[in-house]
């Protein structure tokens, strides 16, 4: 037999969210700057990977075309 379904009372539990401070606005700026630098580094890395991939694809395409033409 399949398990029985639980009855829903229509009540939803509210999640309690605690707000933590990081030491004021100066600390927030430092965190924002660090986060910004991190993401800029990630973007540059991804751009480099894409460029390498495009280059490899172009070389592969040229090799295939030249092989088919002979």
C-alpha cells in the first residue's frame, strides 16, 4: 500500500531570518570591493576560456575542410 498523505491545515510556517551586521558601512564596502574583484577575475577567466575554445574550434574546422578537399 502507498503511504498515506498528510493533511495540510492551510497553515504555512514562516522562516525566521536573522539580520547580521558586518561591522558597519566600511566593512560592507570592503566586502563589496572583494566580491567585485572576485567576479571580475571570474569573468576574465571565462572570457579567456571562450576565446581558446573558439580558436580550437576554428582550427578544427579548417583541418576538417582541408582534409575533405584533397
